[in-house]
C-alpha cells in the first residue's frame, strides 16, 4: 500500500453513488418556480414536478413497491411517463417502459419476463392491454392514465387505480431512496435483438447519470433550453433526456403523438431550441406541405439516430432552419454513444461532401471510453482506410449491466471485454465510423428495431409457405422496411396480400412486411440462405 492509499478510504463525505435522480432535486432547490414540464394546457414548475414525483413514489411504496421490483409503463409522451423516470426509481424499484406500438403477445411476454408488479397504462391503449392481460401469468396492479387530449373514443377504464388519484394518496414529505450502489438497476428496456422474444436491457444509476452529462457536453446544450419530446420516452428512456433536461434547468414540452403541423406550432409557441428524432421524423418535416410548415425565427438543434439517414436530409433540414447532428447508439448503450462532431476544416468542402460526412456515425461521446471498428476474428482494430470492414465494439460505463435473466446472451454480447454491437462498419482516416451493414439482420424502421427472425417465424406458420427470409429494404419515408422472400409449398398458392393480412393478425403494424416476393431462395451448399443476395434483389423491387 502506497501513501496515496493509506488513510484515504471512501466515506460518506467523499463518495456518494451517482444517480440522475439528484438532478431533479437540484432543479427544485435552485429553480423552484421555473416552468419545467408542459403538456397542452398543463404546466408544472420544478417544485410541482418534484412534489408529484415524491408523492407518487410514496404511493407506490404504500402498496409494497421497493428495491428490486419492476414497475412497467406503457404511455405516450405525457407528464406521467416523464415523472415515472423519477418516482419509480425513488422507491428503489426499476422502471420498465414499454413500446406503445407492440402487439399484445409481446406486451404479455414483457410483463411476465420482467415480473412487473405495477403497470401504468394510457387508457387509449386498452384494446392491446386487455388482450395482453388475458395471457399474463400474474396480473400486475394497473394504474390508468386519463388524458383528456387522447382519442376519447378509445378511452376505457382498465385498472383499479387512476394516476392522479393514486398520486394524491402519497405523502409529499416522503424521503426518496438514493441507491446504495451506483451499479443498482434504474431501468429495464426491451429490445428485439435477433430472436422472436425481446431481450431485457438493464441500465444502472451510474450509466444513466453519465449519459445525461455526456449528452449535454456532446451536443453543447445550454442552460434553460426548451426541449421537445419527439423521441418516445419508452425508447432508451427517451435517449436519457428526462434526466438530462432537469440538470440544465431546461423546459420539457411533451408531444403526445407525431403531428408535423403541431410540431411547427409548438416550436413557435414555446421557442423550442432542441429535439431528437429518427430520420423518418426528419423526412416527415421536410416533406410536409407548405401549409403545415412555419418559417423558423430561431435556430433549432436536432439530433437524429436510427437507420443511417440519406445525406440529402441534412440539406433539406438546413433549408428550413434546423441544424442536424447525426449520432449512433443502441438500447444496450443507453442510447447514443458516438456523434458526427463537426470539424471546422470541413467548412471549405462543397455542400454535398459536407452532407456525406454528416451521415457518418462519427466519433465517441465524452462519456464513452472506447468505440472502435474491430475485426471480430482477430479482435484487432481494422485499418483506418474507409474500406476495411469490421464490427463496431464499445466499452465504458454506458454499456448495459447485461440482459435481464439471460446470462448466455450477456456473455456473448460482451466477449473479450468489448460490447459487440453487431453493426458492420468502416473507419475513415480521420477516425470517423461509418456503418456499412448489419450483421444481426436487424431492420431499423422509423427508429424501431425489428427482428427479421420474428417475421420469418410468423410467415412460416402459413400453410402455403415453405421457406421465408426477411431483409431490410430501403424506404424513403421509414429509412428501412421489412421485405420478405418466400418459397411456396409445392402445389399450394398464396398471394402477397394474403400473406400481409396473415402477418397483420399477430404482428405489430410496423413489423409487417411492406413487400413480399416469391422465388427460389439463394442458398449455400449447406442450405443456409444467402441474405446478402436477397438484399441485392430487394434494392430493385418496387
């Protein structure tokens, strides 16, 4: 032991576990009366948001929720899901946000796999929820969200509690539970991966704290910004921004659904300065009618991630007054961990060249220790020549704890001390990463991951289908969409429409193939389907 280790131990004065929950308490203490959270006609200050979270946390504890329990939420971007990012972990429990676009079977699986004890749901989702609840092994306590701005035709009571009345049953003097270890789980997010059943990705308090601070630095986010929630807060915890914005005393403006005309109206009304969105949202903005678009009176900063955006989108967004930065990440890395950070040397390039650079996945965030393109066979970095392909691998405090209740998948994903993304890329001479292909055959459509295997398994259940293979097909609106290739059973016939309708019976809408082609599938000598050949064919299909 050297002198820097003697009598210099950790104690309560010099070491406190990091947690993003502290950002809300700080905002309440320093900026108590600032407008913090806005949704339609509702508006809350930091004092009010803090009290609401505290009371909801207290109410959860009164019904038995505590450390290690799972509380699931299936909601649109409204104040309730924002508050759940604090109230749930304030009890020591783990927040599980569920994609509102999922089918009932998948929702049921997630509730069972996560062992959810409480399920907070928006009443507009009752058709899916009621169906999901018929197959769960143990029904959780249901808390309804009654939103007056939802589709009133679909609002129907689901659970035994209503959010606002349940919140009022809590104690506003409740003392929230700081994690005893920053490695403690804070949230559970499910991702499709490459199998039919989704995998549960576990985040810890430390990683969420570092993602919040790293995002602020990488994006040059100022204090008192105005943030619009276009990225669903169920997706990677809204890229971590429910925790980042309070740290900056920013104002969060909730947008329930994507409505381009309304986006422009909200930008103008609340002087929105920042928002994130998948490339499809950018396509919708640039492709909107002139009557829906409004001239911006100030610069709006936009972050985009998902399927690599076409370079033309940067030009179109710039013309409307938006400054777009491309980032890259995965559910397993708390969201984005690389950025296409701009270099002033590129200002002299022509616009097309600049936009080509902007479409790259870029370089690591300040909260990312390493993001490299590595040859998975040798585990050595590929040459920085813009041609040699390898797999994007990541390591740092913003890599998940692991997959929930899946030791084998966790060990495989983190083999050799790196998180294996499954994304194939090249490294340019300047160190910037550019994705070339997806080794896991994941399709990213509108920012959502789709498992090709799940679709293939569904198609294979049709009596006229012998073999099904699904690949990504480029799409101007969605970035990518599923494209299915089918070998039919001999002497049996089926049409493209029949198979699409068949898929609609069990798959969420965004997972249904947009194109089905019938042919003998190309295979290797051992019978393995050559998907790279199918991708070539898909490029030329209408």
